C-alpha cells in the first residue's frame, strides 16, 4: 500500500468512527464542501 493510500484509509476509518459516534446519539452529519475559489478573502468582497 502506498503512503497516500494508507493515509486515505486511516482518514476513512476515522470518519466512519465519527459517524458511528454520531449515530449513537441519534445525530446525523452534514458535510459541506466549498471549493477554494469560494474562500473568503480581502480580494473578494462578497
């Protein structure tokens, strides 16, 4: 397994663990991904 795949695998396991912990409390998880071009900065007043 390459180092990148190993990191991805670890992240996936941690994310699944986080989701399972949320389910234990009858909570859900919303993941909102915003592209970098939408990031707040002084050059973009909106």
